[in-house]
């Protein structure tokens, strides 16, 4: 594709990855993230089955109550 600025091998620098990473999930669970980020992550957890499952498994594994559950409703 002549003139097209992106190639399939170019890293996707312009779009945020689609799932929460371990560090983001940990900061959501322990409440150390900023309110704006917490709201973004809660919104993502409501709509992403993969990340919400990771959230549930992590909180259950750690024996924690699901403290962020109110954010997910």
C-alpha cells in the first residue's frame, strides 16, 4: 500500500491495548490507582469478560472481598 503510513509489522502506538495488564488490575484491586483510572478500569471490567474473570479469580485467590464490586454495577 503505497503512501499508507502503517504496516502490519508496525507497533500499534496510537491505540491503547484492549485488556488490563497485571499491574493495572493490581492497582484497581488495592485501590492505589487514581480515581480517573479507576473509573476507566471499572468501565472496562464491566464490558470485558476476559478481564472481569481475571479480576474475580485474583480477588478470590487472595481471599479478598470484591472491594471494587460497587464500581462494576
